[in-house]
C-alpha cells in the first residue's frame, strides 16, 4: 500500500502543500480557522500519518536514544539490562539505537560520534561488568552510565550499578549462617581487565568473615577464568588441599564458575551440599536453576538497572548528576547451601564457643 503524502492532503482539501504543512505543524500564520479545519479533516480522511522523525527534528527531539555497550548485546545473561531500557523507551515512544563495540575503543569512539551526529535525545553507556569507565572515553556530558561508574575526578555522569560489596557480603553471610567457617572464594583471574565488581565482592567476603571472627585463610582465595573451565580448575585446587584446610563451602564470582565447581566436586564423588555448599553470583538464566541441585546465588538487578538508566536518560526520573545509584543484589535461595558435614559442624561449634569465651574474657567488667 502506497504511503499517503502531504500532496494528497493538499489535493483533498483544495489548498497548497505549503498551507497543509503550516497547518499540520501548528505554525503561526494568517490561515483562517475554516481552512485549518478543512485541512485537518482531509488529513484524517486520506489517512495521512506525519513522519515522527521529521516532527521530532522540528521540535529538536528525535525520539531516539543511543545505547553503547561493550559486550552486553552479545552476552545472554546481561541482556535483561537491554530489556529494561527498551521497555521504558517503548512506553515513552522512543527507539533505541544499539551499538555493541566488542570492547574495541576505536569502534566505541566512532559510535559515540555517529550517535551524536544523529542527534539522539540521550545517550546511555553500558558495561557487561560493574567497572570504572576510563577517563579517555569521550562521552558527552549527561551520558547515563549503566553498570559502570566514572573514573575519579570525572564529573557530569549519573550512573547506576549493583551493590556488589553488599552482594559479596550477602553470599558469605548465607554460608556463615549455615554453620560454615572454612569458606573459599573463587575469584576472577587478576589481570588488566579485572572489573571493579571483583574487588567489591572480595571486600564483602572478607568483611563478613571478620565480623564472624573467622580468620582469613589466603589458601581459600583462588583465581580462575570466568568460565566453567576456570571454576573447575580453581575448585580442583581447593579440593587438593589437606582435609583439615579444605573448604566446606565455596562462594564463586559468577554462576558459570559455580557450574565448574559442581563438576569438580561431583568428579570426586562428593555431594552438594552434603559435603560442600556452593553459592554463585548473577542468577544467570538457564544456568543457576538448572543445576543439580539448583544453585543458590546472588541476583544482579540487570532489568531494574536498565529501566533506571533509561528513565534518567528520558528525564522521567531524577538521577542526580555525579551520583552513583547502587541497587540491591538479593540472595536467591535454592538447594546448594546446607550445613557442613556433621564432624566439621561439631568442630565449628567448638571453635565458636572458644571464640565467644575469649571475647567475653576480654570484655572489661562494668
């Protein structure tokens, strides 16, 4: 079906194309009210739909938002950030121009220039992992940062991130509450691309151990690739420790590493959580709930962060320039966490009792 043009409206109303344009764009002119009514009636009769893009340009609004990401568009478990952003954009009659740069800085710079040239109404810069955005990235002031925050000294960017420190603390607290004292942390490998999320989760893990009076054993902090293989290799190193140093619970940097830990544990004939408890991070779709047993994990609020970023970008929500908005990472309880084996639990109770007695004896009389 051919698109109805402005010339069709002009012919139906018996006026010039210029008159139709002035009327439909509400431009101040000396056109009579009778002619205005006739033009609008003709436009309705012939089914004329004005171009949203052209209308937006006239109003200095294009009804578009640019969203630049490093890898999230090609990473299934982070895709809910895009879903949250797109749901808000759709509800507010905006289109999202998505560019996935693959972490290529040259592609990133080109994308920023191209979207700016297209006069998008707003720009969102998103990261797959909670990290710091390099000060070298040439983002326009007012860009909303999603799952990342500006470098120290860089101003003008509202941002939303998960509360990863509290997430790491919540994971460790869940294991302490189950009675564990030998709790390992399988961390992402330390390299030049280490995200801020890794450091924050480690801080939360260490803080809860200290609060519980559990001495930090560096042998229980191991690193691996953020993959199934990386998790399996790291778990094997933990299981190779002498029995009295071996962990009874493992906190993994992400769910993929947790699945690798499952494989290592099952390969040795051990049971989850009977012999070793496991807790992951991310609550990855089609991964966490499908394990045997289903994996207890920490959920990243991807969808909610995507909504928040788009609402701030469109001016629906006040983000606060230079403010870093942190979102809660809740515990998703399933079946991979339980008490330590009976003989270990008995030892733990003895140690806890001794720790309590020492604490009381160290407290001065009042």
